[in-house]
């Protein structure tokens, strides 16, 4: 009788543990510091006629250390779990609100909109898209005064 109880208990524990792992990989997590930026991204899209409500649960957001010092943010695609936007912890601590918004919106452009990098620049050398790959190819002109123009471009493609 004790052997049967032991086997039954072992089976139940294994079953419960495997279910928890499966559920955890499917969960959507957004760091509380990133939440306002994620929400604002969805709102800005809606203002431009793009409905991202269904996409909201398909992207997680984390602030973590990124080992590559030249990378401030990433969009990681995962077939078995929500895609992940990862923002470098050092960048997050030192950046102002506009730079944070720019980077989060850029990474959400990859994760939620499926956008690739666009390194086109205007006649003055300014990037025409928030989706540019780096400031080495064009000058980032994202600011309060140019924000609407950049967001119009972001959500139009």
C-alpha cells in the first residue's frame, strides 16, 4: 500500500510540475517600468487606425543586462512563447523619457509590427524612420517636435 501511495504522489507531483512549466512559458510579462510605454504604443497605433489590441498579449517586456555594450534593446522572437522586448538595464537607468520611448517603440516595431530596419535618410542626413539600425547610418531626429511624423511613418507601413 505504501508503494502505491508513493507512486501516486510521485505521478501527481510530476504532472503538476510539468503543467506549471508549460503555463509559465506561455505567460505574458511586462516590467512595470515598461508598461506605460507598451500602452502608449498601442494608443498611438489606434490614433492612426492600427488596432494592436490582439498583439498586446503576444509580446513580453523585460529590463535586463544585455552583454553586448553596443546594443540597448532587442526583440527576440519565440515560437513557443510571447516575443520579448528586452531593454538594457544600464540604458534604462541613464536615458531620458524621449530616448526610452524611442527605443521601446523601435523594438515594438520589430515585435508587434514585424518591421525591419530602414536606414533611409533625408537630404539633411536625418533618419526617415524610427526603425533605423543605428546612428552610424543616419542622424536620429526623434524629438518632441518630430515625434508625430516619426510615429505616422512607423504605423503606416
